[in-house]
C-alpha cells in the first residue's frame, strides 16, 4: 500500500455537480417565473366524466360511480389522499364548503381503508361518497395528475372547472361561483 | 435614534466585509502580500459591528418601538417579554440580520484563533467568508432593511403569528440558523482550501469543530421542530415530509456525511476531493433549504415567511455562491490527489459506505422535495408523500444502520472481518431476539416498524461496544461522543418504530362526564370552560386520565383564539409516562353539547426526541473533546514560541 497515490481522474466527472446545480437552477427559475397558476384551463373542462364505478373507500359508506353525478345537481369532486399534506391544509375549506350546502364526492388515491378512516377522523369528513382509486385510473382519466385537486361537475356529469392544488380560503368564492354557473 | 445607529453599524459592517474580501483576495497575489495583515483585524471588527447592529434591533423590539416598521408589523405591546425578544428573529428581516451576525461573529472567531492553516489558505478562507456575508448584507440593506421607520408611528403593533408564540419555536429558527452558519464557515474553509489547493488533515481539523457545532445545532433544531409539529399542529404526527421539514433535514444529512468524511481526512489523509465537495454541498443544502422556505415555491403546510421577490434574491445568491464554488471545484479538484489508500475491510471503507448511503438519502429527499416543481414545469401538479420517502429512504438507511454497528469496531487502514465478528455477534443476537419477541407478542406488526425496532435494539447494543475493554476514564471524549450519538440514533429509531407499530387512537364526540378508553388508559372529560391568556381567549377541556385503575392525572387541552392577528390554534395536552405518551386534542363543538376529542396512546414515542437530544449531546461531547485538544495545542505552541523568543534574545 503506497501512502500517497496520485490518482488521475476523469476531469469531466468533476463538472457533474455543477451540471446538476445548473439543472436545479433552471428548474427553480421556471418555477419562480411562472406565477403559481392554480387555475389551469384543463383540456377536460366541458367533457363528460368517463364511465367508472369505484368500490367504497371505507366500509359502510357508498362508493362512487359516474351515474352518481347525473341527477341534475352540481357538485364538487375532490381528489385526495390520506398521505397528502396539502390535503390536510385544505380540509377546513372543504368542511366550510360542505357546511355551506355543497355536496362533495371524494376519490381517494392509492390509499388504504384504515388510513382514509384515520384521515377523515382527524380532519373531518365533508364527503357524501368516497370511491377508492387504487390504480389512479379515474384520476388520470379526468385529467388530474396530483393530489389534491377539485373538480366542479354539473348536473349532467360534465366537468365544468378544475382547481389544482389545495383549496385556500380565498379560493372558496370562486368555487362557489363556478358551482352556481354549473347549476344554471 | 437606536434604529439609525443600528443601520449605520450595519452599513459599516458591510463596508468592512467588502474590504475583507478585497484585501484577502489581493493579498493572495505577489504584489499585495502586505495587505494580508489587515484581513484578520477587519474580520473581527466586522463581526462586532454586526452584533451591535443586531443588539440595536433587539432593543427596539423589547421597547416595542412602533415607529419602526418591522416592530409594528411583527410585535405588540401586550406580548410577553420572551416573545418580544423572539420577535426580533421571528420575521424575515430580523432572521437575516441574525444570520449575518452569527456569520460575522464566526468569522471573527476564526480570524482570532485559527492558526494551523497556511496563511494563504487562511486569507482565502476569510475572503470567502466575507464574500458570502456581502450577499446577505446586500440583501438586508437593499431589499429588507430591518430598521426602516414608518412615516407615522403605529398606534399598536400587528402581533406575531400566534402559531409561533411558543417557547419551543421561539428558539427553533435561531438554532437552525446557527447550524446553517456553521456550515457556511465549513464552506469558506473548503473554498480557501480549493483556491490554494491545500486540502489535507490540517484543513479537515480546522473545519471539523465548525461542522460539529453546526451539526449539533441542526440535530437539536430538527428535534425541536419535530416536537413542535407534534404537539402544536395537533395531528399526532411528528414528521410529514413537508418541504420545510425536508429543508432542515437535507443540510443535516450533508453535515453528517461531511463530519464522517472529515474524520477520515483528519486521521488518514484520505477522501480529500470528496470532503471538499461535501463542504460545498452542505452549505448549498442550507441555502437551498432557506430558499425553498422563503420563496414559497413549494406548497407547505407551515409556510410562514413566504415572499417570491425575496426568493429571487436568495436564488441569485445561491447561483453566485454555489455555482461559483462548484465551478471552482470542477477546475481545481483534478489537481487534488485522492490521498492515502485503504483496504476494503477498514474503518475508512465503513465510513465511505456511510457517506454513500447518506448522500443517496440526501438525493432521495432532494428529488422528492423538488419533484412537484419539476412536474409543475410541465403543467402537472403532484404531491410527493410518505409512500415515496419511507421505502426509498429505507433502502439506504437499513444498510447504513448495519454499517454503523460494524464501522466503529474496525481499525483504520485495514482489518480482518474475523477479528470483529465475535464481538458483533452480541448485537446481532440482540436484534434477532427482539425480532422473535416481536413476532411472538405482536404477530400483526408491519414489516417496516418490525425491522426498525429490531435494528434499533441491535444498534443500541453495538453502539456501546467500542467502549468495551477500554479504560473509560482514559477514553477520548470524541469516542464517547460517537458512542452517545450512535446510541441516540438507536433510541430515536426505537421510538419511531414503536410509535408506528403500537399507537392507538380514538376520535369521539364526548359530553362532559363521559369516559373513553384509549390503549391502557381511561380518559374522562371532566370539564369544559373558557379561559383567557395575555393575548388570547380559549375553551379549555379538563380531562382525567387513569391507567389500570390507578390514580387519575389531569390533562388540559385548549382551543385558543388569538385576537392579534386573529387565528385559532389547538393546544394539545400531553401526559408523559416512562413507557409512552397520552395525547389529547380538543376539537370543535359538535351538536347537542358534545365536544370532539382526539385521543392517542403512543408507546415510547418520546424516545424519538430523547434520541435527538442524545445525538446532539454526542456531538457536544465530541466538540468539547476536539476544542479542548486544540486549546492545549495552542497553549503548548504559545509556550514554545515564548521560549524560542527568550532563547533568541
């Protein structure tokens, strides 16, 4: 074993950290320059909900299928998960909406029954029905890529509005307005 | 007057930092050599001026001088003394001033006492330190002046975010800042060493106390922050993989790796380029963490200080420092030799595995934190949660735990596996026995907590093995530190495993007088009554908890209404016993005079934070050992120099 062994290293690898950092920088610049646009006009707005029939997420409560949206009454469809932190942040707003008489259906993404139960026990349950979407099939089919997201669905089961990210207090009037528009 | 004085001192300090940078850089060239003499004194005065400026801000907050904008927007005359004090740094401007102050004082300290590096490396280091400080001075003076006056003094202050009016949280941010700033010193040392190509054991020894200090504060800061989230947010959880939490975890992971690789460099003159790299990365993670928290670029449940404009400023600083340092690394590192070699079975190898695992976990956390940002760039919004972090982290954390048990037993340079395998059979047996016990007593346990608890017991036994056969009084403090810190990891891991495996919880709507069972406890809601504090009113639930027919203990949980600014918080009630914690939160009033109560019984959960404290204590022991050694050496050198002087005369 030699004490000091000068090693000839491939110099190009030494640039890798800098390259990664430049990648980070570009990513963050893009994030900063595009204002948090929570109101993306989704390609799915104006389209009817796809046909689905999800099993109940928690026992004793109804599951969720397309026909549940076709009774003439506009409602919210909230995509959530027990493991999602912003979902906790938006729970009070969903509760407020439910108290204001809005009917909310939930789709729980990749979740276990006991986790959903715990989540609802801790954060309140504003949902009339909750379907379990274990494979994210429905989520992807309605143009949602993350949790939480909230859709305004009119009385014929047509998507009228997509809200991306958690619902903040200041978002409530807009959602109520969209619901009114969908109810006409 | 005090505000103007504070601002003037801040400007002076900034000017001195500029001088420190210019003189230090110029002194590195052949022509400017004599300028080198002023760098150390300038660094000292800069730190002192900055500290005085921060002191001026403290005075303004304690007096609640409402003509100062920062005080008026963040304080209130009715606030308790300690929160007025904490209000100084409980806001963006004040915390930035605290940051430069600590950085300036650290620079003063280095300038006064650090003598083992070559003078050129020292000058480059101090110039680097000044370079980093200047950015923050500019940030303060041009974009977030803490001493700005209002045209008319405000009638009353705005208050401090009530969630932050908590003794734990009052000291949580400064603790993390001290950690970040310690890493900035390590960063400066890395820059200095890169500039003069002087990476060796002396560099590692000079940098190590700062990394250790930073690491202690980060460990304690994360522990405190986790406990705060646990009892203040009222969700019963202690870690949420939230961007803000990740922002504090990432520098800790990098600092832990740096600490271990610096040990290799100091003891064996190996891992040179890697250690320098980690020195840059550790501070990068602090800056990235600060940026993520301040810019509001990621959605977080506890984002308090969000302002995109400030985010851009921090990002610009980040680009200059980190981009510059990494470019310097890329051009210089090829001229740094890798240093001494070592055998595959050796202390060094174990530490390399530790470094790789820590870096991998760091990468996983960083990617998970930034992933929502990446998908957002393509118009997709996602949230990354525990389903990603827990299993991905465990892939590297589990082997790291195993190496943590083995590594300290191995000798430097090269060792035989057979020599240590006999001793290591003890912890392996302990882990196996725990595993069997768990299978027998709790057959429904999930795989992750199962693995966690078994490994925790094994590691706890293994961590004290380095002391076996040693004379305890003669064992060096850094060794004690390592043992205590590794034991702390085992303790914390045990708490984590026990909490996720054995916690029970209950949500009930309860009338006064009703009793509910949770775990081994019987909890009775005995009273609901309104109470008032200095700046809040609350509904307080009094509960009586008894364990297996024993005497009842009283618990108080509140739902607090703050008036300035208006906000509702829930104060959870905790009853700590040696074998766990009873956790109760008062929720909203349901119909017909029933109240929502959330009750948890969490066996051994406080061990998570006891473990965190032990980790910090381990760091402290190591730091005391290292610093005491340095002091003895400085004294001895002083005596030698004195004798030489006398003999020369």
